[in-house]
């Protein structure tokens, strides 16, 4: 139960960073924390104590396997999260090259 609580805490830390921080890099890190929390939650949902990996070596084996679908979803989500994080960082770098700051308040002042 404490592990699920750690997922919630990690999610809330990421949400706090997105809502309250003014630095664009810190906001991107907040999004990464939320992605990590969701991936950890999916991996924990698929985990079962005492179960085997879903690899069948013999036909007459007992069927005490872990569900592989959450694990596959997490692996796919990790790749997607890497792509979205790279995209967000590239947009942040383009904003920095144009405005020479990472601060959202400064960017809004310089807009007009």
C-alpha cells in the first residue's frame, strides 16, 4: 500500500511543479514526474507476488503467470514519454533562443 502512496506523492510533486513554477525547465521536469508516476502505477498494477514471468517453457506448467499487458503498456509509455519530453525541451530551447529567458512572466511581458 505504501508503494501506491508513493505513486500519488510523485504525481502530486509533478502537478505542483507544473502549477506553481515559472521556470519552463522546471515545468518540463514536472511533466516527467507525472509520467514516471503513471508508469510506476501501471507496473505495480501488473505485479503479483509469487507469480512467474509469462514465458511458457512446458505445456503442462501450472498457470500462475503475471499479466504481461501492463508491462507492455509501460514499455510503450516510456518510449512515448521520451519523445514528448524531447519535444517539450526542444520547444523550451527555441523559446529561450528567442526571448533569452526561461521565466514565463518575463516571456509574457516581452510578448507585446
